[in-house]
């Protein structure tokens, strides 16, 4: 029967009890810090837009080489920049293997697992190996005094790329420079600018080279300096080539002065030089220069080119005050603040040393005519919880 009476009282209490919030002020640096941290929200009162960009480059510099194949040869920009214009990128030739005076004829294939032979029966007429140098004629011929290989129809003599010149033939490319012209546009804000800033004139451009301390706004970059900033050694990279990134960050706050919206330059190597495999390192490709000899026969000089590909990567986001965004931000902030109290209440009532004391004053039950002692605020650093 007693149990029934207690249950009845609880049911009546649930129906007729009324709960009202109590403001509890706690002097605590830890809880205050949690409250202030939760109230800190990233500024989202700005409307944003992504950058639209156009890039052009111009490389300058000359170098001279002296090899048994080419003799003394002076290299200018028309020869070592391949192709002359790229899409947001440019390639600088730093090393090469040259095979001169090639003609369409017959010659022994380079020795390999599928090309070495003992007799004609080991070769198939008309067979073309995708990893080979030409089409087999069906004959087994001498490659050297001790080795025979299948004869092929191809550009002869064949290229021998087993030994890469070291040091690189065009080490002097370390001192070449590149002018980067970059125009950007934020369509939403009708904002346009270029990395050649308004105060930069032609006299300055003829004499400046980018330096992060003395000339941070100069758009002309020395090859060796860019690799050094990326933690690379130009002479080592020049042997087999590689890929470099030139990054222009146009992140701008358009509520500030326009003069403060300038690009930030950084440099980084893009290819993986530390791969576990030692295969296919660097950057290389082949191209040929074609001629007609005195007998009107077509000949060519084949070049296996090693070098550094530079990719100019432009990115950025601009922000500008927007009334709509500000209203949305204020509404979101007010909604968020309602959660802050709940987070701090949970922290106070579960993790503070005096959590039981706080619970005692947080939840107060008033009898019919009894008074409860009021809670006084204490301290200068406070957190209010209901």
C-alpha cells in the first residue's frame, strides 16, 4: 500500500510540478575558457568567389656545351624550351642523349631478352615488338664481335640510352630566369589584377630577380633559387629531370585595401623522387630534327631530352562583406550560443571537482512555504548557467 501511495504522489508531481531555470554563476577560469572557446566562430559574414586565372611565361638564358657528338654548341631559348608555349607550364632542357644522322635502313637490334639470336630461325620476318626499335627482317646479324641480334627495319643507327651524361650537359640552366605573367579575375566582385603590380615598371623588371626578402614582388624567378626554396639541388635534378610546382596564392579579403591583395609565391617538387622503385625516375621524352642530305635522302637527329617541367598553379578565394551572409551568420551564431550553455552545463556537472556541490544548487526543489537561500555571484571570471 505504501508503494502505491508513493507512486501516486510521483504521478501527481509530474502533472502539477513546475520547473523554472535557475541562474547559477560559477567563478572558474576553466569553465569560462570553455564557454569563450565555444562562442568563437569562424567569420562567415563574407560572400566568397574562386579565382579565374591566365598564365604566360617567358624564359631567358644561354648555355654552351662541347660534346663529341655536337661539338661546341650554343643553346638559346628557342632550343631548350620545348614546346615554345605550354598550358600553364614550361619545360627546360637540362640533359640529353643525341643520336645523329639516322636514316631509314636496316641495322641490328639493341641486345635484349627477345632480340638476341643464334640463327635466322630465331627471328620472325615482319614481327614488331612494342618495346623494340623496329620491324624484324627475319635475319640474325652481328651486333658486336660476340653478340648477334635480329635485324630490324628502323631509323639507323639505333639509339643507345643505357648511359645518361653526368653531370648534366646543361647545368648552366640553373642561372636561367623565367618571367611569369599572371592575370586573375574574381567575376562575382568584378575584381581584376595581375602579379605585375601597378608600381612595377620596365626598368625595374630588367634588373630584378625574385627574392623573398629584398624583391618579394618581382615576377622574375631564377631556376636554381626556386629549386633551393623547394629543398632540391638543381644539379642533381638536372641529370634525369623532374617536375616542379610554382604556386601563386591569390587569397584576398576584398573588404581591405586593394593594395593588400597580392600573390604569395611558393615552390615544391611534384614528382616522387623517394619512390621505393628505382624505375622511371625523372622526366624525359624524345623529339627529332629532320633534314635532307645532299642526295635528297631524309635524315634526322634524335634527341632523348631530360629536363624539368614547371607547372604554374594558381589558386585562391576572395571574400567581401555581404548583408545576406551577415544576417545568416548572426542567426547561426544565436542558434549556436544556445548549445554553448548545454556544453558547459555538461562539463560543470560531470567533470569539475565540485560537481556534486554544483548539482545541489543547480536543481532546487521548493516546498509549499519554505524559502531557499539565494545564490550569490562570486569572482570576476564567471560563467552563467541556467
